[in-house]
DNA sequence: GCGCAGATGCAGGTGACTTGCATCTAAAGA
DNA sequence: TCTTTAGATGCAAGTCACCTGCATCTGCGC
């Protein structure tokens, strides 16, 4: 059985061709990808279907979803050790739009406002990545 | 001179009627408001103009801007002590959509990826606010 | 192989936000 | 106070991410 098929079946999802391709694409990158980025690599898949596939993968806990400072959702493979999904800082390069996971920097504990409850946490930092720093002004510091 | 006029002039902006009203509206709430929420209180102001006013206020450092988990920007008055704008955790109620600033919880230091630089940080937590938690179990006021 | 719940594709829609351009006005100088 | 003008505003139109409804298709249990 194809590994992505097993992953999907284990998560309680049907292993359709579209889901297997999307899962493989996201996993092979290791960095959060936008809907558009994934779609550009998967010609032939309906955009709406891709939205639904990403939604099902996220609800099944196979990927986590991060909202960039640019207003676009990004999807990232969920690491093996199943902790809180996406429980780390995400770095978004505001020049090239690439996002990366700072998995070594876990999110701090947050105290909810009185009487409230916290269900999701999302810490995104924006800046310039090494590639864009080097390409533009040669200043990486 | 009207206080909002002075604030705008001090920030290097023209004190137009629209800007004064928007600034007063945001300041009077003390919590991040969406474009739609501000627009609903300011009938007669063109939506596009409101976008531009919010943009100018943000660039002048008079408000800070937070991206909610719902994909909508929210604008919040900048506190007197001019530190890093919006340098605290923001709480978004996923039930009623209200956002509040957890000003007593500053953002932790984040180490950028090798060779990269961080310009902006945004930590949003989603959950249920006290009002919505209470509404479910009997006390809605 | 069969049946069906769930997945997919297509058409159309929503809402946040942007752009271009003509008109108006706050603010500075005469 | 009047004039000038750079910058602000209003309107029309457009872009983009994402959603909804519905008919058709297909993975998977039987």
C-alpha cells in the first residue's frame, strides 16, 4: 500500500488520488504552502476540490494551517510526534512570501482573559529571509 | 484645538473630518475593530476612504493592525508609551468575532532563521470570550 | 461486481481589499 | 482673508481568496 494511502486511511479518510497527491506535495516541501502554490504544482485538480482536500487533511490532523500576515492560509505537514498542531513560531518572508516553521521555538503559554478559554494559538513573525537579505542589500544581520 | 486634531497634526497628518472621526472611534473602544465595524459606526464615510484612513493612521503609528484568524485586519489604538506597535498577545473570540488586547502579556523574543531578519511579530490566540462562554450556560445579561 | 456515502468538478457567489481618476479641502503662504 | 496646491476623498470597477449548491463520480465495504 502506498505510504500516503496508509496515512490517509489511518486518519479515517478515503485515499483518493487527489488527497494522496496533495499530501505528498505538502510533505515533500516541509514548509507551509499556500493553496495557490499547491495548485500550481497539481495541474488538473479543481481549485475548489483542493480547498476541500486541505480542509479534510487539517481536520484529520495530517496538516496544520497558518494564517500569514498577507491574509492567506498556508498548510504545513504535521510532524510525527502529534503534539498541539502547529505549536511553534512561523516565519514569513514579506519579500518573497515564503514561510518556514521555527519548530525549535515553541509557543509560550498564554493566559486567557477572565472567563475566557483559548482553543488555538498562532504566532507569525514577518521579516526577510536569508535568501532575500542576501539578494537585495547583502546585509544578513 | 480638538485633541484628535492635535494627535493627527503631531503625527504629520492632515486633520481631516474623516480621520478625526475614525481616530476617535478607535480610541473610544480600546479594542481592535475591523473595517466593517468602524464603517458601521461612521455612516457617510466611503469604505475605500476608510481603508486609506486606516492605512495612514497605521503608517503614522497612531494605531496598530492585527490580522485575525478569520482573515480580517483589525485596528487598535496605539498606547501612549510608544513601544513596538501591538507588542502583546491578541485574543480573538471565534464565536462573536470580538478581539481584545492582552496588553499584560508581551510577545516573547523570537530568533530569526539563520541569515534572516524579523520586522513584525503577531501572536493571536483564538477561543471563546467570557460573554460567549456565559451565554451558553445561562447568564447572557 | 454492486451499492452508496463521501469526494469531486463546475458554475456562480461573497466579502475583504485595491486601483485609477476626477473632485474636493486642509494648511501654508501672500 | 484670499489663493494655491499637495494631499485627501468619493465613485466605479477590478482582483483575489475562499465558499456554496448541485450533479456526477469513485473508493471501499459488502
